[in-house]
C-alpha cells in the first residue's frame, strides 16, 4: 500500500528529444508542483567528473561522486530554471551536446544509477512532484500516481533538437544529431540497470506530429482524473 502521507508524483519518461522536458515544465507550472529534471543530474555528474579528470568508465569513482553532489534547481524572477552545483550556476555548462553524450555513457553504470537514486527521491515535496526522466515510473517512483511515457520518431526528435540549437544561435548538424539520438536510444534500451522502457502501468503517448500544447493538454486531462490535489484554476 502506498503511504498516503507521501506527496503525489506524476512521472514522465521517454527517450531523448521526445519533448518530456518542456512538457514536464509546463505541467509543473500549471499544477504549481515541484519539478525533477533527472537528466540534468546525470549531466551535472558528467560535468563534474570531466572537470575532475574522472573517465566515464570509472564506475566506482562516479558512484561515490554521485552520492555527494550538492545539486539544486531554482526558478529566477523571470521564470527561468537554473541548475546550481554547490551554489554555482552550471545551467549552460551542462547543456552542451558533448556533456549530453558523456551523461548518456555514464547513465548505463549501475553504480551511478544507484548513487543518484536517493538524490532524485529527495525532490519529492508537497504539494507534488513532476518527475522527468527515463526511469521515473519504473525505478525511482514506482508508486507514482500517473505515469506517462512520451515517445516520437528518431527523425522528428532530431529535427526538434536541431531547431532548438539553431534558435539559440548554436551550430548544429541534423545528421549528426540523428546519429547521436539513435545511439543514445540503443544505450538506454540495452543497459542492464533500468533500461529505457515504459512501466507496465504507464500510458504511452507518441508525440510525433503533436505540438507542446496538445501534449500538455492531454496529460493535464489525465492528471485531472488521478489527482485530487490540484492548483487553483487547474
């Protein structure tokens, strides 16, 4: 039985580029719930390890590093999210394609996933949590009241990422992004611990051809039937 005292969790999982990050932020804003961007934690770990000269294959060192990371998410006055590491803003440093590649490589390590488990669960605070990741509904919050698995074709996900990077004025190669996404998919699906897959009780939602507003509206509709703790106007 799920302890009634625990704050509710809406878990949104899916592969890279499925839109879960943007969707999760929108849902958290509407509900006035906390947000866990679990992918950012892996990126922070990859960033810290790189600066410390720890290779992506040094599982023991990475696991110990994961357990000790002082990470926090904050919202600025203008509504932007910032990722802080020991009080230092690393938001942009962890969003490079190279950091994402390293994060994907270390995410397959059992020691890393175990090391970050407690940190992720610590984000569960009232009135509720929207948890964005790849194993939120299977490994981290198996008791989540609503589990969504977002997906989309690899081609569309590459196009989305390409558009995001170009809008930020960054260089991007569409073919390279497609190759990177498919490689990440394969690593995530074949890893021994918490492979990328929908929870048995998750709703699989293919976002190919859908815009963010449509996806958000659909998930909020589902949440309305699952949760009684909702923000005013929800």
